[in-house]
C-alpha cells in the first residue's frame, strides 16, 4: 500500500483523482472538484498567496510542507512572509487538515489566500490539532 500511495503521489492530476477516496472521508463536505485541486496542491508542497489587510494592503506569504502523503500523516509546515523575514511559523498538522485548508483557498480574486479558518487557527490556536 505504501508503494502504491507513493506512486500515486508522484504522478499528475490522475493521481489526485485516485487519492480522493483516501482523503475524502477526512474532509467531510468538501466539493470533489475542490478536493482534487487541493490534492494537486498538496503534491506540490507549497502555496503562495496574499493575505488582504484593511486599507487595501496585503501580506505576501509562502506556505510549504513535507510529509503529507496520507490523511493522518503529519504535514510539517513552514509559513514565511517574504517582506517580513523575521516573522515565520513552523507547525505540524494532519495532512487532511492541511488539505481542507487548501481546498478552501480563495481563488476568486487576483491573489490567492488561505481560508479564515487557517488564520484563526494559526493566530488564536483554535482547533484541537495544533502542534507548534
């Protein structure tokens, strides 16, 4: 099973389709199209975006991760802000939680952003999967 999973994770979007049944039970209610797109992102190991601020400004960020090949496997993440090199976060969450955040990314604007649930979890520590 491990070799099959590694092979699926190393392939293209066909692999994302193949992984949907593995991750879907952990991502209840996530649209299948969004789940497949998130699985593609998960395989890339990084996500760049902008977090909008009041007044029309935004913080650019880069989120990267490793070790997220199965739903319950921990994804070891690093969040950095290129314009604020002194600000960075390192944390680990189950891969299914990272996947749910990636599935809920905002793609309807010029800049992509992670969902409010991610930022609340990061800043306020809400949720029960936090490991820092």
